[in-house]
């Protein structure tokens, strides 16, 4: 009971930060539009930027007065989340240097490690690695040869 | 139009082409990143040596199959396979999470077939008169149509409308990134050259819908979808019964899809969202849209498949493509020397009517093939271990996004947008309003600037924006869609209060 009351009384800091960042984005947009040469390019982004700032200010006021205790990152392993996203980004950075398949193998391996909660042994490692090779080869062939996508 | 055209459509070759087209389209459409446009575009070259009617049947079948195929990944992975299936994720994924994915897939199939048939019927019976609707739409009507679409944010925002509106504005700002369509100014790139190409909608869609799901999946050891014990692969009879009970919703959504399909540039994504909003607006009090309500899937899927037939109306009658895949099909017809226009229905009637009957056949074939493919898609996704599902879907998002413009930058933008989208969603900023802003932003901007220029030149700005009958009708609908949920909620509260008083 005490815990619930404490949780309800807590400010929704995440929402306040996000809304402040959105206001910042709106202000940056209003600065950016001053560099455009044609007035036709200015009207729409300016209008949208004002709308974004206005809505974000209202979000801040509303969240300050009525914070939502359910907002937050919840439970779960942070290293798995980071590994997943970081391995996908690493694959993108490696792609121009190593080619498509070796680069995406990084993302695939990162995803495998991040998603596996049951622990590893030699058998499961071989099975999942082989499955990965088949899946990647299959989709690569579909896109590269059947659909003619020029994969690097 | 006569029996000879039906007979032409029923030749073994045309039947085989329709079947191949539907299966190929369904499979391609189910892969995130491969849109219906791409499915049609990659298979266009194989039609060049065919008779025009057969080529059209094949392309129409691929198109209709791909639009339906988008529902699989929307339901089972929360990732719309094609932009048309955005609305399918709202209720499809919650249904799959609670163990009703098989039912959701079957409902989507029935709705898609129904919508496809309504669209094809409109093409068959009403093509010439309906095409005049497309001509009556000027820039200002498109502006109001996009504002009507944006008003859906109110109904798409789960919980907090203010956050939905802020998300919609963020989406519209993102749509401004890159070279301005009207004046070629470079906007909001901050000197980063890969941003000049702008934010690709399909890539952004994959990022905003798929990456958050993957991030959530890896964080905890729980299963990705609930498996119901003793349930068959696809619950056909139950789905048919639900579809029959909601026939009015199916019909209304299909008509919405057909009419929006006629409007050049609007497409299946807008049609699906408008139909979803209408279904939600007219829902019974016990229906909970967004929590796994079958009517939500039916509205989106029937509307997006109805745009196939609807989109062919201006394409064939006026030579103006109603949707992006129609533009590709129009190009294929021009290569074959077929001149589109009203004369196509008179002089060259045999081609167009054979095609329309072929489209009917392809749509009907979608029922058995869709249910069969859906059965295996569902079983595969449910039984596959999460350890392999996550990297496989992650790999598909990379290859699918890359394939759109052969750009690594698009993939990076997709991943970053997806990660940002995950953070935003954790604090109540839903992905759907951002996507809606991203899709409707360019339509709204183009309509606004063009209408402003015309109004300014004619010295009648107010008349331009508020004096045209179609515009006024759309404005009225927009106001209605904003005000009606408020009235409905007050009425529901009043009814509850009355009932409580009576109980006391």
C-alpha cells in the first residue's frame, strides 16, 4: 500500500525529459527554416514545429499534474537490449567494408546471444549457428538472385 | 462485358497465373520491407512476353496477394509486412499474444477476400462514373483528406491524446527531412549527407514497429506468443462466423477502401487506418479496440484489399495510378502498347473485362491459399524458439530495409528510429501517430502549398480552402471524427450513471 502510494506520487521524469527534447527539436526546426531560400519550404515545417512545441508543453503540464506510474522501462536485462541494437548497428557500419553476409552475421550472432536465456552448450551452439547460416543464405539468395537486389 | 470474357479469364494459363500471382504476392508481402509495390515491380519483367490480359491478371493477383500477405507479420510479429497492414497490428498482435493468432490470421483472410471482391465489383460495374471522383479532387481536397487522416490520431492514441498529437507532429517533422518536394530546399539534415534522401517510410515503419518488439523479446525469458493447448492450426469456422456477424463493418470498410483507392496517392495504408477509425467510432460498448478486437483486423484488411480494385479504376479509365503498385502496372501496360483511358472499356473491352474477371478469380483463390499459407506461417512463428526468431527477424529487417533503396543509411535510420520508438513507447508515445504523421505529412504539405499558390493567384484564399463542396464534406467528417468519440464517451458515462442510480 505504501509502495503504491509512493509510486503514484513519483513524477513521470521520463515523459518530462522526452517532451523537453521534443520542444528542443521544435526550436531547432524553427532555426533551420531560417536557412531556406524558398518561402514554400518554410511554411509547413514551421507550422508543425509550433504544433510540436505546443503539444509538448501541454504534455509536460499534464504529466506534471497527473503522472502515470505505469510509464518506465520495466524489467528485463539491459545488456541484452544493448547487445541486440549495437550488433545491428555494427553490422551496418561493417557492411561497406566486409560485404553484406559477413556484416549481417554480426547482427545475427548478437541477436542469438541476446535472445538465448537458457544457457549455451556445444550442441545448441552448433544447431543455432547452422540454422542461422541456412536462414541468412536463404534470404540472401531470395533477395540477391530471385529479386535482383544488388546486395554488397 | 460478357461470358466470353469470363471464359477467357478461366483458361488454364490464366488460372495458373492467378494462382502463382496470389501465392508469390502473399509470400513477398509477408516479409517486412517487401511492399506490394516491390512485389509487383520485381515480377513485371516476366509479363512483357505475355498477352496483355494475362499480364494484368498476374500483376493484379500479385498485388492483391501482397496486400493480404502483409497481415501475417502484422499479426504474428507486430510488424506490418506492407504499410497497408499498419492497422492490423493494433488488434492482430494482441490477439496473437493471447493465443488467438490462428483466429486472427483466418479473420484477416476472410476480410481480405471480401474487401477484394467489393473492390473488384466496383471496378467491374462503376469504373467510368467513379473515376470522375478522382478528377474532382484537387490539392485542397488532398490537404483536407490528410487532415482527416491526422484526426485519426485521436482514436489511435491509446491513453493519452496529447502524446498522440505530439507523436503525429514528430512524424510530420520527420517527413520534412531531406529535399523539399516543392522547392528543392534541403531541410533538417544538419549537414549529414545521408539524410538528404529523407526518411524512407517503409524503413521507418519497420523500425518503429519491429525493433521495439525485438528489444522487448530479448529482455525477458518469456515466450514470444502464447500457445493454446489443443487448438487447430487455423480456426476457419470460428473466423467465418465472426466475419458474418460483422458483415456491416466488412461492407463499410470495403466501401471506404474502394473510394480511397480511387484517390491517387492515398493508398492502402490510409484506407486501412480510416476504416479502422470508423469501425472504432461505431463500435459497441463491449468492444475493446487495441486489445485484440477482431473487428479491428476486419476493418483494416477488408479496406486495404478493396483499394486494389478501387485503385485500378483511375488507372484504367484515366491513366492516373490510384496507388503506387498501380503506377508500376500502368508502366507495364504502356510497355505492351496498351493505351489506358475510357476507350479501353469500349474498343479494347476484352482486355479489361478479362482482367477484371481474372482479378475476381485471384481474390477468390486467396481464400484457400491464404488459409493454407496462414496455417504454416502461424505454426512456424508459434513453435520456433525465440533464440532463432529474434535474429532471423532482425536479419529480415536489415535486408528488407536495405532492399528498398539499396542504402545502408536507411538501415541505420531504421534501427535508430526503432530504438527511439521503443523508448517513446515506454513513456506512452505510441508508434502509430508518428507513422501517420510520416505518411500524411507530404500529402498535407503538397496540398497546402499548391492550394495556397492557386488561392493566392486567384485572389480567393478563403474560397480555395473552405468554399469547395468536397472540401466542406471532408471538413465535416473531420469534425465529426473528433467530436463523436467525446459525445459517445459522455453518453456511455451517463448511461452507466443512470444504471447505477437504478441499481441503488
